[in-house]
């Protein structure tokens, strides 16, 4: 049998003729959609299989139709690969918007070999659900899995051989392949837009809750000491996380991961220049001033680092609070007269010298790089503690470029005359309850002649005399005391006290025969912490109209000056606390207020809302025995709290703003960060 040539067609008898019918031809459809379900129309493509590679049939070429559909017919039963021309595909994808909520895959931990950029999880996309319900195939792709080469990028990526891994996850340009078993079917290709994350920031003179939150995160990020590729470093956030569209970028701090409020922008508008700076690591090293800057097509962001407890350099800077002439020589060009930051008043010597050192050491970064195309960008500056003071000096030096400054727990930096001169500078300063740092240097005129004598001992002698001057500041008015700049945003713990009269000695009487009466005051149990931004009362809208009307009848010019002094801090009888100073106390309160303003009806309510409702009920129950001044103050403060939601309107109304808030709300955990109310 094995030698019978009649029945064999293998290599032992290769000349056996075989006659068959016409081969069955196949078809396939690809439908290209973005994340909103909108078609990618009129895009040039070409498709290949083994038959085209061997030259049996010509390559399949054409354009996607108005519905984003590519139909290919007359196929052999072979796997087929689709490739799109890179530049037309990139041009369309850069202008398409992302879906609001992201898949948010877990980030691989140490020792975890799971790839960073995994396929989108099944069941997440509504486009996937529709495709499968219709019997189609479904695939989620990024541009690098479809295009035939690297698109022309402006500005270019640092290394074209290794473009950003999220958008270009595979080496080479292999296209998208469907096996021979998946022919005779439509395949829906959901293609991720060619975008990048950008922080939501509003350049405006009105207070913004999202500005407060995001710039607070940048102030936290300025403390990062991580290697540039390490999770939580400045460069890792802007150069890696802001290009990973599967996840919301986060600022990592002591094991906590704070989600940013971000919107998607064209890939060409991404952050392209990001530099952390530390004068202590310069060549040669000098001092200990640190900051970072990040530049995109629309933003210049500068964040100054606050006081660090390692070493004494920052502490000496803080304590060197002699007021001196507000001139910064490092800002000037060589042989050009140096204009002062202000034409009147003085500035804190330690802060001025720290800024001047950074400006001198990093003259190219701070004197040239951040000014490139500055006319087409918006300038944002922020900082916590010492970083806030340096940020204010920096903003004052750039006042002609209209910077927007947000600070947190910053000390007084300029004297009153200088502060009044800088009145047009947009600045919102945040103070957390009894934070001790905004209360220094004391609100007094602290200059004296001892600073100029005794050589090196002059600093100590002058400082000692300044302390004595500060001790008498409550008794004597000073011509040009240290003062605060900017509009305050105050996180204030509010209390109530009940007053009860009693007769201590019934047997003793006044001359008119009436008994002697005494008043006993004690603290009521429920307290509330309120988010107070007095400037919001100046810009009301219909949603806040009722609260604003109540506020305008009670918050008179006199009471506003009493509760929120223009260049100072509200007066309280509680002791300042250093524990209220850290960003770990500021940021949770801003985070939870943002969540409350996004969705005030969430279930369950935030603990802060519950405590505030209890506080309001306590006022109603005890109003007859609460001192009239304290009762009026509490009601004014509650009305101010009701206005905070309007600080979110600018975000809700911007393009992509509603999606940014929806995205944040979907992943933010109201129980993740401890919000301190008591103690």
C-alpha cells in the first residue's frame, strides 16, 4: 500500500494532479471609534496578510468611511494585519476627548511582574458592551498598536527609539492582527485618543477650589526627594503619570496617594519641561533652597519647598527676620540698575536671601527657561510654609507677568507698606485654624541698629532686640509692621458657649434690694470646622443668592474688618499650634471640601457635613443662652461656608471640567485622609 503511487500526493510522488473547486473567499470589517463612540472617518489604511506578502494579491488599501468602517473582501483564510498611516491617525486622535472615568488598573508593586500598561479590563467600556451585544468583536487599542510608524511629534519626545510606553506599548510598528478564525465578522476597535493629562488650573482673580486642591498637591510634591524615575518624584508625575491615560495621576506622600484633578489635552500640549532644583546639589552646592517647575503649552507652574527639619539651614532662614530693602540683585541683568520688588516697605531678610540665592544659582532656569513663550502661557506659583514666602517674593518679582499665587501656612514676608504696594498681585493664602507659622514674624516693626554692629554677633543682638519689640507689639502701634498679603482662606474650628446666670450669695443684696447675679459660661459639646473664604461674598450668583443676601445683611464693612482684618489674621483666644501647620492637616480639609462641593448629597454624607448640621441644630436649641456677638459670628461663618460651593463653578463650566470632576469623584475616598476637627 505504501508503494502505491495512485493514492499518494506527498513528496514521494509530487507530480500527482489535484483538481478542486473555487476557493471560498472571506471578508472582514473594522470599525474605528474613539472613547466617546464617535467614528474615526476618512483615515488612510492598508492591510496585509501572507498572500500580499508573497505577491499573490496586491495590498489592501483605502480609507475608513463616514462611520469609521473599513471593509475588506476577497480574503484568503489567512490572518490579516491592519495598519493606519501614522500622521493622519494622530491628527484625528489628538482632538478627541477621553471618557470621563478610567479603568484605573492597580499599579504593580515591588516584585510584581505585571506590566504597567495592561489591556483595559473587560466589561469597563460601554462601547465594548454595545459591540458584544451586537455580536461583533471588540478590541481597545492605543495609537502605537495601529500606526505604521512614529507620528511626527511637535514638540518631539526625548528618545524617538523609546516613545512613551502607554501610547506606544510595543516595539516596532506591527499593526493590529486578526486571526483567520475571526474573519467574516465586524471588529469594533475603540482607539484611545492621543492625549495627555494636564492639571486643572484657573488663572483668575477669584478663588477656585480646584486651584486650592491642585496647587496644594504641588506644594506637597515640592518636598519629594525621590529619584527622577522613582514613584512619587516630580519627574515621574509629569513625565510618566501624566502620559498614562489608564489612571488618574497621583501625588505620593508618606504612603498616601492623592489623586489630582486633571483634564485631557492634545499630546502636543503635554508637560515637556520639568525640573526639580536644589541649591544644595548645585555645583558648587550653596544653601538649601528647593523648588521645581513644570512647563506645558499653556502653563508655567513653579512650586517652592517649605521648611525641612533636617539640618538648620531652613530654620536659620526662617529666623533671620530682619526687615530689609526689597531688592533682589539676582533678578537684574549685568550692569543694569536693579529695580526693587516694591518702591516702599521692607522684606524678610532670610526669605529674600534664600530666593536671591536660588535665582543666582539657577539663573538660566528662573531667568530664561520659564519665560520662553510666556505670553502664550499662564503663570502659577505655590508653596507651603517657607515655600509660600519664597513664592510670594517670586510672584512679586514677576508681577508684570500676572502670576497667580496660592500659599499654605506661610509666614509674614513683607511689611505693611510693601504689602499695600503689591495689592494687585493675585494671591490666596490658606491658614489652618491655629497654625502658628502664619503668626510669625510678629506683627511689629522689627528692624534696629544692632543688626549693623558687632560684626557676626549683630544678627544675634538684633534678633534679641526684635523679640523685645515684638513683645510690646500689642501695646504700641508701629509705623511699618510685618503684615500678610493676599485674600485669606481660613479653616476655622468654631465653638459655641452657653451662658447661665445664677445667684452665688442669695443673702447678700444690692443697695436697691436686688440680688447679686453672676454669669457662668461653658463650652457646648458640638464643634464644627468651617471653610471660610470672605472674598467669595463679593461675587455671588443665583445658586448662592439666599446665603449671600443673609451674609450681606450681617457681614458689614465693620464686621468684616473685625472678623477678617485685611493684612492680618482673625483674632482668637486659643493658643497657636505647630501641629496645625503641616500639609497633612491642610490637604485633607481641602480634599473633603472638594468632594462635598462636587456632590453634597452623597450617601453617606461626609462626617464634616454631619458635624456641621449638628452644630447648626445646637445653635437653634441654645440660641437664647448664647452671647449675641458669638451667635452673630457663628451665623456669618455658616453663611460663608455655604458660599464655598461657588468656587467650583468655573471648573464645572470649562471644557472638560465636568468630566474632570466626575473622574475625581469616582476614585476619591472621603475616608482616606484624616480631617482634624477637634483638638
